[in-house]
């Protein structure tokens, strides 16, 4: 067929064909280069240190109550100290979390860590697992009252500009690019066992159901302890919440605890 074409036309056809082959090769190479590294799940029956990730603004006070309770239960529990104001880009905070996890694993020789992310800290945990290789280093990922699908308060604040709503605040609005990408597909990426605990009395994460995660052991506090009123600031230091966290961080697979945790002192 090509032999019947004029030389100039034949060269054009051959050139176009070569270009198409080159394009296909480039696409294949890019697909290979961009392919996420495989996740190597860690042993679920060998708990390592527990790292507690603070929420928006970086306050560690309420998380220290939870860390002390876990330490009294025999766990190596550490609150991750934030960098900056705790209101900067959540992706930068996830990079910091990756560095902390690497340091703790190198220090302890443990096979993995458990992560507990409070409020925006739960979103940071998800970014680390989804985008920064955390799936191969995390055994359990627990989020507490986290705005996984945004909060109306951040959406309202975003309209007031960057001074009223810094980068992390804007990323927690209900229509943010970061949350839209994070929730497009698997909300609980492979690696750890996921637990999402939230409270129906939350006036900061609005609506409170934003704390829910598809694919996780998904618990409203009131489903475990009916009638218990716990607002957003008190979640990490509430005895029932502490008992639930201790339960799901055990050696066995996470499961909804019975009502005995509700009477925890």
C-alpha cells in the first residue's frame, strides 16, 4: 500500500506512524513512573508505638490526656509536636508526620506505628497513608471527630479571606480541592485497619457525619453510648472515647465495643 504512494506522501505517513508510536511509548513510561509503590501491610498482631496527631492550630493539651491513658495501659504513646502554627498546608503537615514516623521506627525498631488523628489531624493521617507511603508503616489508623468531608464553618470562614481562614482552614471547606481528591475513590487506602469515631454533638465539624469514613469501622460515639453528650473539644479527653480507642488499638481486629466502655472513669 505504501509503495503506491508518492515519496513525499509515503514519508508523511511513516512520520505520522512513528510519532504515534512515540506517543504511546511516552504514555506507557509515564504510567509506570507514576504508579504508586505497592503497599506492604504490616503485622496486625504486633502493636508498635502510638502517635497522636493534633488538630487545626496544633494544640496538644487534650491529646496528652489520651496519650497518658494509653501509656498507663502499657503503650508507647507520643503526641506529635506540630511545626509552625498548625494552620499551614495539610500536605506539609503530612510530610512532617512522615518524618516523625520514620524517626520513631528507626529509634524503636518497631514494625509499625498506630496513628490517632484528632480533628484535622485525621485528615493529615489520611494524606500520609494515601500519598506518602504510610500504608506500609501504619497498623491502625484512628480518626477522632475529623472533618473528612469538610465542615461548614471552614466554608463560611473561607469567604472572609486568607487572614480569617489560613491554608489548612481553606482545605477543610466542604468543596476544597484537597478533600475532593482525597475522597475520590477509596476513602480508606490500603495498609492499616481504619477506625472513624465521631460525635453527633459536634458543633465544629458541621455536619458531624463528616467524621464518617467509607471502608472504616465507622462509629458515632452515641451509637456506642446513647445519650452521651460530647462536644468537639472534649473528644480526646472523654473517658468513654479513651476506652474505645484503647479497645480498637488492641491486637485483635477493631470491632465496636459494648456499652461497658460508657462507664469508664
